[in-house]
């Protein structure tokens, strides 16, 4: 009898194969679930379109007038970031057998009828373009496929070990298979796959028992075996303070499992967020871990140089150019980013100029690394797929970087303990399981918001919603833990993290708080021994130039003040977008050429154009912020226009001020000074909350005296002066400082005490919330400092 066994993953195939070799007789054929399904559905005369070819064809299909109503940019780099939304939307509808027209029946989608018509046209044009070139796409497979009768009848018996979710199209393929071969399904029902159990009842007509291990014949429509097994998890739950402390604790748990007789090959370390793998790799000094997800190329010059070059082309900033040169791409800075060329010319030119390390044909090493071989392989495929394209250099570079980002190199070092993501655990049982990051929002992972469908429309159309997706993840974790002899679940509490509520659904509850054994991570103490707090014995505040931020630092934490202003330790530059700083720069530029605006529409256009220039280099993040600010700043614009209608005009921007207060020298920079006749108004832009700065009770906790300092420095020059905060992202307007007299009196008290200080002890603050974003938390052993 010809038998085929279908399992979820390649790892589960290896496990099953090892078990079968211990038996006598012929081995059955083994196949992955995705491969099995792909063999059942053929599209004669068509090739499945691959990789970035899909994005390029979809972008070509989007060249019609109505597409602009979706507010999507057709530029390749920005279109690429959004293309997944379209593919996911079209593919899910197709595989769940839900026509686009059905969405029009949902009341919640009525207002988006115009968008649906654009989406239908985009799908039609994309399909026509693929058909003309002899391609098809996964989204069209349910419409165009032919069932492969020859493959389905090749086996007398097919055993399917099911773990996940089946779409309606997948169930259709399996139903057709069951008519031609004996199809046996092995399955475990848990409280977390109830939707799939109901689907079997509705689609196949088989009522399957709850919380059971069972086998049933899809072909005969009958249950063959069923054993009632309530879900029971007996894992230990452990909590630590900081996230990185989980590394030490996880290694200790693994060591304990090995000592208790579990073979290291039978232990899995599961990472809900796979980026955590780099931290475990850093501390795996003995090479005990094997990272099944592999490693990427982000730390290698083959990736870093082209990525730095693209960053410089997008930003035009001198610091990006310098960074490219430091990486070794000095020759590449002279290349044009907009020149049109084919793919061969792109690789030839970039290689000659040193922008693509490892491709210079005259420098072929005797022994090539596996990284170089892997890069050559994807390059050959990339060239083959894009032979007919002509794109700008910048676009080719972007596509090539995305190819490099997707490349994973296998871990071949031979570690015995497997590190993996939860999806890789499907169909595999381990004797020992350690799971980290078991925090709310991480386990189960929060699924991204659907760009086109909300939960109500999804339920109406019978599509999986957020709860269904999270339930599927819970099922995977539950299966992994229930099959283990020993399990350890770890989570962190620092930075207001919470344990996952899933713990209570598993019947486990909160974890035991433990101290991480850091000696597993360090051969010596992780930080230099510090005896007591630093003492400053020759402090002279009158020799310093003070500012509101320096005074605030003094009042909040003496240790931070010591590191920054006494020891002179510089902070690490912020590599991301600082929203507050960017907003300040945008508003400064907005009023550079004019003192006021008269119409809201005029100001909104100017604001959008200015924001666009500042955010152009930030790609997806910048686009999001631009769209978000355009919406949120509407109230700000309206109140600005009303303000200008009363006769106010912008007099100064970023105005420097300086002077002496209580014997100490102060300096500052006022965001904006407005004038109305002889009246002046000093404005301080705030992108965040003004509650702490503008408190009017518990003034003893106040540390931000910026408005009081500005008032003392400006009033001698501007007698008729008022001051106000501008909460630019919170409705705009002009909020005057509360109880200004009391705050100025308190400022003078602080300055009098400060002026008489000649020595101090640099103690740490008692308010740990201030340490969360402090650049010196490593030195203070607070926060994630392991």
C-alpha cells in the first residue's frame, strides 16, 4: 500500500522520519503540508510569479486614475512597503472563498464602496497583466486551478497530521483528495481551535469531540479513534525584573533540565520575538544553542554598504554620507540615484564603484564563504527574474537590499539546544521547553490592524478576525507545553510590563519572582565595582551657564547631573525620528518667510509641504507621521488662524535669551515670540503633555521651570509680556502657565539653595520611572542593562 504522511514543517518531517526508521518494512513518503497542497492545485500553462516581480507588476497595474483615491503612493520604494496590504487582502478573500461583492453587503463597509471599486479594478488589471505574461499569483489560484488527479490517486492512504488552520480553499482541495484516496486526519482539539472544529462540522459533516486526541477518516466521514484528554499544563512560571535577565534564567533552566536527565537535543528554547535571538547568541559562549531561524546579513558589509548608500540617497544628510564613506563606500558617493538602467548594468556599475562588496569579478577568492555562495545564488535568481526591467539606480538598490534582508544563513555550529519561533514547533514534541517574553502583547502576538477590513466586516464575511488569529497562536503554545516533560515560562516585569493573560487561560497564574543568575553571562562582574555615590567637593554653580533643562536635571537626579555636566559623558545619538524636534523644526521653517496666515487651507497646504520636505528621507515612518500630523494638527491650524485674525504676528523664531537670575547665569531659546501692537506673547511648543510642566498643585514636585526662567529673562526687555504653552498635538491653542507667581517664588528658592552649594553627593533618584529613558541607566544598573 502506497502511503503518504503529511506534517506541518520540515522539522516535523525529520522527527517522523527518525521514528519510522526504527520500524521494519518500507518507509512511507513524507511531505510538508504546504508542499502537499501546492501539488494538488495546478494552473496549466502558467508560472507562479515570485518575489519582487509581484510588486513591480502590481505597481504597473495601479497606473489608473482611480487608484489615487486610496491615497497610496506609486513610487516604488513607498509602494513596496504597502504592497503586502493588497496581496494579503486579495489572497485572504480568495482562499476563504469570499467575493469582493460580499463586502458591499456589510453595513460597516458601505462608506467604502468607492474604495472597493478601486480595489476590484486593481485586482482585475493585475490579473490581466499576469495572464498576458504567462504568470499567475496565489490570489488567483482558487479561480484558475485544476485539481491534480494523478497526484491525488498516487497514494492509497494519506495521513494528515493537522496542527493549524485550514482555509475554505484548502478544505476544498482536501475534500477532493478524500474522494480519490483514503484521507486520515490526526488532530488534537483544544479550547483554542474551536473555530476549526466547527468548520469541520459545517464543511465536512463530522462532529468532533472537544479536548481530545483523535483520528478521523475524511473519506468515510467517521471518527476512527478518540481519546478525551483535557488540556493540562504543568510548567513552572518565573518572573524577573528586566527583560535581558531572562537570558541568564533561560540558560539556567536549560542546564537544570540537562542535569535532570533530559537530552539537550530534546530541549527547545522558544522566542516569541525572534529578534531576541541576537542577545542569546551574544551570551552563548560555549556554543550550546542552535538557532533554527538562522542569521541575517545585517552586520556584514554586503548589506551595510548598500543600506548606507540608500539611506544617504534618501536623506541627503552629510552624516549619512560620512557613514557610507567610513564603511568603505567612498567611491559610491558619486553615483547617480536616478539613472535608468537594466539589472545587469546595475550590478556591474555598483560592483565597480565598491557599493556591492564581494561582486568584483577580478577578485575571486580560492575558498568562497557560504555567505558569498548564498548571495551569488540570490543574485542569479534576481537577475533572471528582472531581466526585462529598467529602473532607476535607487529603485534597483532598494529591491536588492530587500533580497538581502530576506536571506537567512543556517546555523552550522552544532549546538544541541534548539532555539526557534513558535511556528517552527508545529508537529514536534520536545521533552524540555523554555519560553521567554511571556508578556501581555507578546504572547499571543498582537496582529497588525488590517488596512482594509475591520473586525465587524470580517465576522460578517466569515473571515478570521483578531481573536481567531490569537487563538491559533495559543493553540501552538498549548500543544508545545502539554507534550513536554518539563516546561519553564519566563517573563519580565520592568518598564510596566505585565504577564500575559494567556497564563490564566492555561491555569498557571502569576510567576514566582526570582533573581537571575548573572554569573552564567559574565566571567567577572558585569560592571566596575562602585563603592558609594560619587562626591563632588569643588562645585561652583556660578561658574556654569545654566538652562531650564540643566536646572531640571539638577532637581530630578544628582547622579544624572554628575554624569552629564561634571564627568562630561556624552549621550548616544538618537538614530530614530525625534518627533518633538522635527515638529519644532517644521514650525520654525513654516514661519521663516511669513509672519502669519489668513486662511486655514493656505496654512494646511504650507504645513503639509514643509512636513513633507522634512520627512521625505524617513520612508514609511515619515509617511505615517506626515499623515498623522496632517489630521491631528487641524485644530492647531484653526486656532492659529483665529490668533492671527486678532492682529498677532510672528515677531521672532528660535529667539536666544540670556541673563542672570539670583546670581546664576542663564541662557535659553524661545520657540516663538508673537507681537500685537505693544503686547508680546512668548510661546513654548509642546509635542507631548503639558500636565507636568503646568501643574498647579503639589508644586514641591515641580522640576520644569522653563516658563518662569523665560519670564525673568524677557520681562526687562518686554514689559507687556505674556507666556503660553502651545500643545501642538493636543488641540493647539495657547495655555498660560498656572500660578506663575508661586512658581517664580519656588524657582528663586531653588536657585538660592543651588547658589550656595559648594559640594554634593551624586545620589540616584528615588523615582525609578525617570530611569526608563535615561541614557545613563547602564552605569546606574537600572533598566535593561545586562
